[in-house]
């Protein structure tokens, strides 16, 4: 027995030695680490609020060079993970605002609590890079031209698996409208595909350094330019969905800037009246013919309006609607089965009667529900994370004069499928009511708007975006 153990000891040592060698072989070098960090920095700068969107077209080049330099799968995985995690952390640091401002969490703890999210999201670029490394090891540097389809595939997987597509690389171009018209054909994924194609082409030239590589890369980049140009011309040639000669409705979008802090009754009453006064002022400025329907849109609100449960509020809205002969769209907390609550968009017509209600389908994790509550029992004790809403199930269209509107609420703008379903069901116009106030004056305002811009392009529909705080906009 002792002799057998002696014979096994060298085998164990050899195995441990092999493991150490593999770990060392997978560990990125200092140069490769710097290249990965450079890519994350370039991508962060390409998104709001820096909004240096041209950097996205070269932002992945350092990472691709690091992977192609020595295409080992473990190393590529770590490099991709590093790039992805740093990018998501650096571009989404604003998630700490609510924890610090409203949750009372120390700043250092909030930034520490943010780490798991970017680390998980970073697994998708990591898997993409690992797959790319295997392709390069097998087919050489020309396999770089597989990375656009790989990147788009893993972004699609991120949306499907963790339900999150925030700051997909295509969103970096939201404020360059001429460059995102291809989203009508393939959504934000196609825009990202074109961006990554240019990145791959630049990396290929740097690695090969010959005339043939220049020609191949130039052809790829020219193809991207031609596709983008054709999409731009196609968008310009399309007629408006709603004729300007005969508008479907006159819409007033009200941004009341209601603070997020708890209110006493006099303050709450004052802000309810602020909704009315802002609405009346805007209606007086737009004193068009009564033959055209008039609608007032109020945003998602921290005031927690209750329509079905609050007779006084019902009378308040009905009185305003009847006096001004206008329909009103507003956010309310409405009854759901099993004593639950919906986060709803409610429309009352000019007679003060309820005509439509949409219940939010995709709820915000930690803001409107706690994922895996058994595993995170302490989260509900944090004031900034106490939402307990019931998800809706129906896509309800709302009357907008002679048109029909699909209304989605806040974070739902980040889900292409929701706006697409409304469009497929016959929505002529899309409406997003939102409240970005819980996240402060941070890049989230422009990043959130970027999602809504893409929903307009993808569905070839105008979008009215109404916010409590943030950026209220009409997107065509």
C-alpha cells in the first residue's frame, strides 16, 4: 500500500505541474491586459455621456489584437471577460446612485455591490472571444471576419439569458441617426454587426500588413458604408406615417420634475396641481381646432397615483379631462390578482371615462421586483429596492385620435420585442412614459433615450417619450 502511494506521488506532482503550466499559459501578459483595458476605455468613451461615438468603430481593435497575438482559448476568455466587465462597470456606474441616495448605503459599499452585474454581463464577450480564439487557432487571422456574427450572436444571447441588452455596442451610435437606419432591417444587432466588421477589418490589416489584407479590409469597410448609405436613403424616401396636413392628434407631453423624496400631503397636492397647471399652459399655447383630438401625457411618476382605488383621484382626472375636452394618459398603480399591484399606463378620455389600460410586462429588477427573493432576503429591506409589482400579460393599444398608440413604460424601452409587438398589433405611434429620477443626473438619461431612439428606427414608427426627469422627446 505504501509503495503504491509512493508510485502515485510523482503522478500527482506531474498533474499539478501541468495545471500550473496551463494556468500560466492562460494568464494574459501585461501587454495583452493593457490592450483589453484600452478596448474597455474606448467603448466607455463611445457611450453617453462622453458620446464619442466614432470610437466604437475602433474600440474592439486592441482586444482583437490581443486575442490574435496568441489565440489560446483560456487567455481569450479572460481578456474578453476583463474588457466586458470593465466596460459594463464603467458605463453603468450610475446604478449606484439609488443605493447611495435613497438606500442609505455607503458609497464604497454601493460600488462594491455593483460588481456582480458587470461580471455576469462580461461573460458574454468572454465567450465570444474564446470562440474567436478557437477559430483563429484553426483558420488563422482571417477568422477575425467571423467576429461580427459571433458578437451579434452573444449579444442576442445576453438578452435571452439574463434579460439585459443595455449598452449593446450598436447603441453607441444612437445620436448619429444617419448610421443607424440599418436597424430597420436587423435591429440594434445589425448596427453592432457593422461596427464590429469595421473593427475586425482594421485589426486584420494591422496583423497582416500586406496589400492583399488592405484590399480585403477596404472591401469590407466599403460594404459597411454602402449598406449604411442604402438604409439612410431608404429611410429618407419613406413617407411620414401620419400626414402633417391632417394630424391624428395634438399631444401635450408634460415633464413635472417631481422629486423622488417622500412627500407630505400639502406637497403631494401641490405637485398634483403642478401637473394640471403645466398641462393647461401647454393646451392654451396649442389652441387648435376642436376637430382634432387633444391628449395630455403625464410621465411615469413617483407620486404613486391610484386610479381604481382612489375615487378622489378619479374625480380629479375626470374633471380636468372634461373641462379641457382632452384625453389624459398617466401612470398609476392598479390592482392585480392575489392582492398584487400593476405598474400601469392608464388613459381617460375627454368625458373622464377609462378607455384603456396597459400593465407593464417587463419589470425592473430590484426596482419593481426582487429576483430570487429566497436567495436575497435582505434586499427588500433596502429602501431603494422595495418594489413588489405584478407583471402584466397583454399588449393593449390606446386611442390616439384617429391613430392607435402602443405605450410602454420606462425600462421596457430596452426590450426590442415589446415595441415590435405593439407595431405588429397595429400601433401607428409608440409612447414611452418614464421616470429616470431615481438614478439622478447621470449618463442613464441619454443611455435610456438611446434605447428609445432605436425602437423608433426599428419599427419605422414615431415615438413620443415623456419623462418625469430626464429627456422628453419626439422621435421621428
